[in-house]
């Protein structure tokens, strides 16, 4: 299922996920100072050095410019100065987002906890804070935060949705279903419907089909693939493999690069001991995406099942090279040794 229905990360965090963390957390180095004296930052740097009246605003503007030029460590320094001079909501959000981008989540958490006290009416701080709690593994804190938000406003459908995703992640299926049903009742959008349908599919609940069909009926462009994929998952889970393959094939016809549909179809064929057919499907999955670790793993499974241990090991190694946390691939390599 992967990222189906997942909300985008909040505000500026989406600006640049390619940033890498540097060492400087405080004063600028000579090299960094030199950067600030060059275009496009030089004019703002000169204004700051001239002791302009609105230093907080200037630091914020330079921080924003630095962020847009992938200078996130320097941007964090400027947002920090702007925050210290004038701690408003916009600066707090931007500063916290930038701290997260440069892999300083604990500092971001402390800042957001402070912001929630200063600006209790702004839900943006709570939303970002919950996401950061999850980043650092503080699941209980995140769940408590959503519960606090919902006690304050039980009609907050976004909080219900995010709580449901968290409960799904922690394998609290009953809680996830309850939260997602509440979110969908309050705001019946496709994202919530499909997330709910997926959990129904995983629990072999036929309600999954009704939700998916309702979404498909509204799909006038005939472009959606997620509803058919979820229907395929449901049919596979209840053992109706022919219907499942029909759905996965429908996904592939609409989006030939939809690797998960190849995987699920191939797994059905594999468990039916149709190894040659399964191998073709998995090989296609890595043709459409040569960085898809699951495809290489299942190619390895096909080779292992047919006694080709060396080829199997090679493909397990490829899967592991693409995903270092692919423990099942690592385990199978050890077994074949």
C-alpha cells in the first residue's frame, strides 16, 4: 500500500528534502560569512549590518532566500535570529521546518512545544510536532497529541485521519478503523475512503469493495488506480485469485509503471507454483523501475524455488543494495550460503 493517501509534510518541509546536514549550529564560519556577502544574499546582508529597524524581518527574508537556494543550515541561523527578535507564528513554523530538514528534530520539537504554548490556536504547530514525534520514535507522544487535539475539537477530521494512520502504523487495526471511519464521516473525500478501504481489504471486510466502487464511479477521467489495487488486495486475501489478477491487470493497463500491481500479481502466481509466469511479471516490475527492491527480491524467490541458488543470491543482493533494511533478503542470502 505504501504511501496511499498519505498527507504531504507540512509547510516548508516540502521545499527541499534533498538537503544534507552540516556541522555548524551557531555562529557562521568564514566560508559561510563569505556566502552571505555574495549575490543573491548580499543586499539583505548589507541591510542587516546597517542596523536597520526591522532586523527580524530582514533575517526572515534572508532565511527564506537561503532556503530557496538550498542553504538550510544558514537559513536556520537566520530564522533563529528572527525568532529571538520577534517570535511570531510564521517564523516559528519556518524555523521548525528548517530544523527538521537539517536533521535536528529534537531542537524542532522543543521549539514547537514552545510555539504551542505561545499560539494555542494555531493547529500547524501540533500537526508538525506530531510528525516529528513519529520521526524520533515517540509514538505515544504523537498519539497523546492527537487525542488532545480531538478533545479540544472532535470535528477535526484531519486529526482523526492522522490518528488513524498512526494507529495503523502501530498495528492497532481496531483503533485505526474507528478513527478513519470518523474522519471519512466528517469529510468524505477519496483519500480517507481509500485508506479506510485498504484496512478493510487487509481484514477481509467486503466493505472495501463498496468504498472502492464509490470512488471509481466518481472518477470521470478513468485515471485512478488505487481503488482497483485495493480491490485486488481484498480478493487476494479472501482467496479469489482470478478476480484479484483481473484488478491488478486493470491497474497495469491504466498505469504500466505501477510496480506494486506487478508485485501482487506475481506473488499470486508464485504461490500457485507458476514460477515461470511469476518470473516474467517480476522481471517486468524491475524493467519499469530498476530501483524497485521488491521486484529483485521476488525474482530471487523464483530462482530459489526452481533450484537456481546462485542467481537467487545475486537478486537478493540487488534488493538489499537498494534497501539496506530489507531483512528478508538478508536472511535468504544467509540461508543460501
